[in-house]
C-alpha cells in the first residue's frame, strides 16, 4: 500500500463519520418535532368538558368582614400578591396553620378550625391559598410548580418574625395535606414543629384509589362533578419532560361544585401533591418532627386503608382512621378533632424542631 493511499483513508472515514452524525442529527430533530407535535395535539386537541364553566371570577383581593369569631390578617408575598388569613382563639405559644383542600377556601375551614382550637388550646390560623377565596392571584392557578409551598414558607417566616419563639404546626386537608408534604421536601423552608394531615393528597402511591374494573353505570342525566382531562395532562407531562413549561397554565382538572364550576391549571394540580422524583414516600421520610395523619374510614377520594402502612413504613408518624366519616365529613366530625387534640396534648414541641 502506498503512502499516499494510506494517508487518504482517514479523510474518507471522517467524511463518513460526519455524514453519519448529520443523518443522526436530522433523524433526532425529526423525531423531536414529531414528539412536540403529538404533545401539542394532546394539549390543544378537541376538549370534552361535561359542564359549562361559565365566566371565570376576576382575580381580586377582597376584604373579609371583621368577626368576633376570628381576626383577619393579610400576608403580602414577594410578588405583591396578598393572601388572607383568619386566626381563631387567643394568642398562644403554638399556632396550627390549617390549609384548605381543592376547589375550596378557608370559609369551609371555619368550623373545623374552631373545633380544632377548642380541642388543642392552640391558636388556629386558616388561609386562602393563592388563587382561592379572598386571596389574590389568578383563580386556581400558580405562576410555577411549587409556588404554594413557597408562599407557605413566606407566611411561616412572617409569623416567626412576629414571634420568634412561636411553635408552628402545619396542617392541611386533602390538597392542603399534599402542599404540606411538598413543604416538608423543601430544603430551605423554615422548620415547623409538627404536621397534622387530614385525608392528605399524597399523590402517586398506595393511597391513590384505583378505578374499579367495572364501574357502576351512571345515569345519562346525572350531573358530572369532576372531570380530568387525561390527554391534555399527558401532553403537558411530555412537554415538561423536555423542559418546556409554557403550556403549564392550561387547565386539566374541572369541578362542577356550587356555587360555580372551577378549573385548575396543570401547574396548580402538580403543586398540590408530591410528584416525581420527590414522591410522597420521600416526603414522609423527610419529616423528622411529630406527624399525625387522620383519615375517614369511608373516604371516597383516597384509599383510606392504605394510609397506616404507608405512613409507618416511611416515617415515625401515627395514623388514625375515623369510623363512619368520608373525605369531607372528616373535617366536621368531633371524633377527628378529639383525636387531633389527644395527639397534640401528648407532644413535646420546640420551635427548633
């Protein structure tokens, strides 16, 4: 073989390599574009919402009337959004911050807060989360995934600035419990003294109720109360996988509850529960303070029987099943608040816990 021919071989090899890279790049780009088109089609394809959403409520900051049952205090977030809170009971060395559930606000928590205050002796504070009730922000939406727990961190920091020795227990019902678990995962969040979760939304895991293989028939004229837009959700997850979040504002979860239907954005839904890779088992494992989970035995939203094993496997927390109570009736049951009071009175809390 001549020197000339041997020197020319690498040149041909390099050309083939470059050509291969170009072809691979074109194929990858084509596949990626198809991927994006499929995701976009899922997000913006025909919708089949089984009820009329009507006109959305204009997001405004509303003033709650003064009451002899509670005092009112607003908190101003870093972006200027105002969150409204109510405090039940006299000042105490411990405050229980009680967060409402989905498609709800703190008005629903009034009587549960009063019952909880009576049973524990702690001051109880309810709050309208961003986009709910009298608080500001776009209705049932957030600016980014995780903003709910960021807001709670600001509220708790503000409470600590007011009273440095204050002990704070973070409590929540359903979505509020899911937000509390996301808060537990937040490494830079101010520490709380304990967690009290009422039928919490723990997201992916054994507490999710599996659909029956053969659901009972629904009458054609029966009102649909909840609608989940699965295709759009899949499309948004696909976009998130490749780092695209511009579509997160689109709605995926709809509630036909009085007084008006409501729609939640993808980013609000994902902010209401622990999500991959930081799932609820990791959230529970991160809790190093007292934890109490209370669930209605007849909870129709979550798998009540799975809570005790799941909580005990991943934390030192306790679980209490309340006989005869459902997802919502749990809030108003004297048995619920008696159990919370018994748990609370057995605690040895400190601010630094």
